[in-house]
């Protein structure tokens, strides 16, 4: 019996949906069963019902994040609901009943406002069509020689990712170089270098500022919870050098591995293309960007927290009609849900004493604390390669905060930087995924650079943060 094309397409879609539901349900049930099994062993230690419950939620959340049985943001919502259900009702016989506002309040935490301000800036820059402007700027400043142009585009990407999301920066820069990639062909060494180097620069450049990468904001938020305030400028003192050195090393690695030759194409056509955007929108975005970044940098002078000044782009870009209702709907709200869930899990682990138990076991290990810090860094970069770096930071930062002395401040910062060194797979970061989605670069192209950063990233993060701690603390 012959089927029409539309009916065949419907059958394929049905099978795909059915397979998706089977995978989701079986993976979720498998994670749930594994969490129950591990919790049953953990109960033998007799720490109490409340600690057992948070342990169960933690194991289940980690499993769901790793396997992606449900979307990462859904795990964040699941965590908050689980905590409110467990500690805000009598259904779970926990020994303490904490106010549910403690977990629901993460939706309006300073970290959320900080990220939201960055999202509005990113959307405004995209609307204003600054992507081609950034490409033309890099060509004018660095020339058309492949290795120098690659460095220029990577540095431009890194600077952009320090004030807006890595994902948005990568999307802008990849879209700006795609015409060039199509001209030289996807098999060109320079094309591969661009589509590997630009997402790497966005991810590594995000280490430079607090808003540059979500793990940075999570670390700062966790430190604020224990009375340690890291300002925007203080983060830049160790974050910017770490980002720039990492990008330089990655560029040198690509330069040697790809053996870049001459470009062999005329860029005049690409350079001559102008985006059609209103002059008012461009000027408004540049003005708001200047004001916001200036307020962030001068926080020690005026004393207004960076989370509060993050409201500047939210207010001005909407009042000036640069960002409209349909643009707001496109913002990555799922990331905020994921972060809120991770923060709630961290609060619960600290509140019931689970982090103290874990860190007491770590203290008993026959290794010095600098070894513990390096282990945290290595774990952070490894698990960030297979799951969201935001989720990885949400898991590890609360544990690091429990370390004694200077290590309780240093390890969360080391973890945040190490999470941004995950570049091994297309799924390791949204930036890699954007480059891979163009169909112009293969998965194996990411591996050499990813392995390089797994080896040197944790060591550089450790050295950078410890030097900062030694100087300022």
C-alpha cells in the first residue's frame, strides 16, 4: 500500500514523538529508582529525614541533568516544587519546616536580576544589528591575514561575551562570519578554525565578568549568602586575565593545528554589506550599554549593588521602545528557571546540614586543601562537558562554600571558572551547539581544543583565584 508524502511525514513524526516519550519516561523512572536506591543506603547513616530528603532530591536532580530526561529548566522547577512540597507541607515527615519563601525567593534573587539585565542587553544589541559592525571592526583592526583575523574575531567575541550572554554573542558572531565561511567552503582550515574558535572565545571570555557566564553569578550569589561580597571590578581582576590568557592559548593551538594559510577571498563584498537598522536604536543600545557597564565598574564608588544597576537596561531599553513585548518573549527564561532551581537546591543543602556532612568527609581525606580545590576544579570541567555548566555550578558551589577558611571563598570561584572551560562536545556549551547547528563543522573538530582546556583550564583557574586571594585576602 502506497502512502502519500504527507502521510509518511506524519507517521515519522508520530514514531519520533513515541520514541521521545518512551526515552523520557524510562530515563526518568530509571533516575528516580537510582535516587531511591542510593537514598536507602544513605539512610543507614541515620542523619535524619530532612537530610535524607534533600539527598534524594540532589541525586535525582543530578541524574536528570546528566541524562536530560527532561529539559534542564524543568529540573529547576522540579527542585523548587519538591522543596516546597517537602518542607512546606506535612506529607513528608521532615524534622524541620522551613519557610517556603526561602526557596520561592530565588526567583527574585540578585543573581536572577543580574542575569536578566544581561539578557536585555544581549537582545538590544541583536536588535540594533551590531553583529556585522563587530565583524567589520575586527577586519579593520586585524587585517585579512587568517591567523590575525581569527585572533581579532576571537577577542571581539570575548569582549562581547563579558557584557552579554555567551549564547547571544556566539549567535551574533557566527552569523557575521557565515558569509565568509560559505565563500571559502566548510572544508577550509580557516572555516573550521572560525567555527571552533568563536564559540570557544565566547565561553572563555565569559569568565571575565560576573555577568559573562551564569556559573560566575551563581558563585557570587553563594558567597553573598555567607557575607562575602565580590564586586564587579574585583571579579575582573582575576577573571579578565584568565579569559584573555585562555583565549590566546586556544588561538595559538588552532594556529598550529590548522596550519592556516592565505585567505584567498575578497572581503570587500562582505565588508560593504550594511545592516538596515534605525540609527536611534543603535545609539540607544550603545548609550544603555555604556551607562550599565559604567555603573557595574564603579560599584565601589557609588555603592549600588550590580544586581540593582542591572535594572538599567531592563528599564531604558523597554521605555525607549528598543525592546518590545515580542522581544521579551524570546528571552531565555528557561535559564532563569534553571538557575533559580539550582540556588534553591544549594540553600536546602546548607539549611539541613548536608553540605557540612559532605565536607566533613572531604576533610577526612588524606590530601591537603589545595588538592581538594584541584579536585573540585577537575570535576567541574568534566561534568560541565556532559551537562549544563549552570547545573554543574549549582551542584558544586554550595559544597565549596562549606570548606574552611580561605578555601570556602576560593573554591566556588575556581569552580565557576572551571565550568567555563568545558569545550569538548557540541553539547558542552550553547556556544558550541550554535556553531555545530550551522552544519559547517563536524563534532570531532571540537575535541582537540576541548581536551586541551580540560588539561589546563582547572590549573589556570586554581592559579588565578589563589593569586587573587593571596593579594587581597
